[in-house]
């Protein structure tokens, strides 16, 4: 630019000097002063943006899509860039450009900007660019909301409906399985009750040989169409037993059987034995003085259980509670 201005200045001074040389009365000193003032005026004059000329321009490109260019104008603007095509993956490419721009601001300050533009966006760098303020800290409730959203991503309505269908099918399968298990358990309980009655009646393995043929002196039995029943009997050697079975929710998939009963006999050591029991969906639950008792719970475990009961874990914050999807 300086070379262009200097050449223009020389041409203007030359024209002025030739014009003054035709004026004979002017002395040499005055002539030199006029030339100097004209030179200063020409030097101070600036080229307007509308009249700026391109003093240098270079451009080149290759078959792959890459290119280079650079240009300069006589009002102090220069620019250059280097672009190329980069392969990101097998099916993806990106256009990457690196360049710079320089110009003089209206305040007379030289502005220089370098930049990179690629798949990550346009990223300029310059001392003249505004500096962004420091980021504000994220409020705690916003941070928790972001964590919740990350842990519970949005699902399309079709996905939600599909999950509901799968959950419903699984729930129906679970109900069918539970009902089947209850039916099997009820049948098993009936078999246990019948087996217990038979074992109680056959006491040849726990009584003396002369009691193996003890007669049955009392026997009562009754049943209902729904499956409920009751029976009781007593033998001549002091054995007695009774049971009552009740069917809950009869003729439904949720039907269940509960049996309550008792048995009494005398052990070979001559001690009376009395047994009571309940048999239901929770299993066979006997009680009696001859049944071994479990070991007491250690004091350390008891204190731990008491502490846990007195200090339950806090409930999850409401903002973390997962809301049902409608």
C-alpha cells in the first residue's frame, strides 16, 4: 500500500512541479515551498472505500476441492484463506478453512483477525474482539434438573405405549403364574393335611405293639361344594386329631385354601404331645412345646434392627420422583 501511495504521490508532485515551472516570476524558494505543501496534502489524503483498487490478488484450487486465495486493496485491507476437504468417516466429509483478515478501523487502528471454520463452526481470534463475561454459576436446582433429565431421557409416545403393552403382558403372565402356584400350593396343602392325618392315625412306630391295633372310637367328616371341609377323630389309645379347611374366593383364579388343625398323642416316654398348626399360602406353620425353638436373636442384631427402625432412610426429594408418563 505504501508503495502505491508513494507512486501516486510522485505523479501528483511531478504534475504540480511542471505547472509551476511555467510561471517565471516565482522564485525557486517559493516554488519549493508550494511543492512541499502539495506533497503533504497528497500524503494526508486517504483513499475512500468506494474508490479502493485491488493491488494484489492470487487464487488457486485443486481437483479435490481445496483452494487458496489472497488479496490486498489500496485502502489497507488484506485477506487470505486456505480451504480443504477433510474426510471425517466413510460417509462423511467436512470443509475446513483457515484464514486471516486485516484492515484499518475508522479510528485509525489496525485490526487483525485470524479464524478457523470447520464442522465445529466459525472460531475467530483477535485482540479486537469483545471478551465474553465470565459464565454465571449454574443454580443447584438447575443442575439437579439436568441430572434428572439425563437419567430419564424423553421417550417417544410410541415407545411409551410399547413399554406399557409389554409391562401389561408381563403383569398378566405374572398373575397367571401366581394363580398356578396358588393352585399347586393348595393341592399340596390338602395332600399334607391328608398325609398328616394318615400319619397320626398310623401310630405303630411310636406306640407299643399292643397299641398298634387301637380302635377308632370317634370319627366325623364333612365337606362343601366349594372345597371347604372339616374332620375330627379319636382312637382308643389316646390319639385325637381335628382339622378345618376353608376355601377363600372359591371358583376364581384367586382361590386359596387355609387349614387349621390340631393333634394330640402320648410319646413313648409317656409325655403328652399337643400340636396345633395353620397351613395356607404362607406355608405350614406348626406350634407346640415339643417343637425345637429357634436360637434367640443376638443382642447386637437386635440393637441394629432397633436403630434402623428409629432412623429410616429419608425419602427421595420430590423433584427426583419419577412422574408417570401419560
